[in-house]
C-alpha cells in the first residue's frame, strides 16, 4: 500500500495494530478522522491518553476501575458472599449485560495455558484463594470459557480451595464447548448463570 504522506502512513500503521483491524480498515478509519472536525479527533486522543494514564484495577476483584475499588465491589446491593470467577474484563461485561448475576467477580487475567507459557503464577489465582480463606465467600461460580484451558484453570482453582468451606459451581453448558464466553448471546449466558451446576458434578460430564 503506497502512501502520499508519511504522517498518514504512520497513523495507519498504528491503527492497524488494534485487533481485527487490517491496513485497509485502518486507512478508512484514519481518513474518517481527517474528515471530522479537529476537536473530535483531539477528544478521542485525549480520552485514550487519559485511560492509559489514569485507569486502575480494582484491588479486590481486578476489574477495571476509576478508583481503588470498582463500582461493582462497592455496590451495597451486590451479594458479597457470591463470587463469579472469569477470565478477563470482557467476560464481566458480558455477564453484567444479562442482568442475571447479583454477586461480585474475580478477574483472573487469563487462563492456564502451558502451550502459551501461562501458568497459575501468572494469573490472579493466589488473590482469589486469599478471598476464600477470609471466610466471607460462600460460593464460587466458575464462569470460564468451556475450552480445555478454561477447564484446566477451573480444576486447578478447585484443588486449591477444596479444603475450605465454600461451595463451587460452574455455569451450565448451554455455552457450546470450545466457545469463548464473550461471544455467547445474553439469553444463553444469563440462563447458564441461573442454571449453574455443582463443579464436582461437572467433572463427571
């Protein structure tokens, strides 16, 4: 792809680093921004800079937050004794969109994947175990994507907490095996939370 401007080329190259954005799509986006008032582009650039510089991660659940604790963790209407364990922040958003879950979350930041060099020590598993040890948690819902890596992560956490007085369950398999949680439709995902099953029973499936 030939460019008449080095500035344009640089902008397209940076834009094309975003997931799902190829060079042609990046070019369309950059040209679109050039057609807009300058102020709109500056607002976008400012918002991106601000989110990179000022965004926090909740010290309790590791969700994205503006404060030390996120709005979900500080919401007095949430069930503090019920924790939904998810892979990443997109899964929190997917589950929240269903309106079916009223507990708290724990974001692991990934899943155990030896092929990718990701082990338990690379995830927020130790912090989850500490939350369980506190005695305030009555139930953990494993809401990992139903993949081999997701199941491995669930089982590892289960082994870490099985000696504590906490119920473990997993979302019902209305989510097709091998699918990523964030792509499930809201009705199916909401139903899978409501119809969750004991985790030990899922090991026999």
